[in-house]
């Protein structure tokens, strides 16, 4: 039975496995906002980050200096404010 990488407790039920590291579902949280990660996520500097936070902290550069962000749901570029 694996142990959770965050809390260190045994994982008896469902787990989230990232690479070779296992977590309780409720322990698999965003390194930026602390929310439970459900669905897609990104790895940045070895830490799991929800798409919302990843997109907020990693805007896309387009047309030289114009900064645009990608939608965390569809991945399309967000135009305007």
C-alpha cells in the first residue's frame, strides 16, 4: 500500500499518481493557490499547478509585446481584458 507524498499517511482508496509519486485525492493540491487539483494540471519546477494558476502566472507573448493568456478550459487565447 503506497503512502501519500503530502501527508505521509497510507493510501487505502483511490489515489492520484504523478510520475512515481502518489497522493490522496484531497492532498493533491495546487502549489500556488492550494486548491484540490481536479482534471488537467501543469508541472512547473517540480510542483503541480492547476491550469488557472498556471495561466495567470505564465501569460503568452504574442505580437512582440502584447501579452495574452490562454483559457484554462479550452486553451484558446484570451483577447482584451
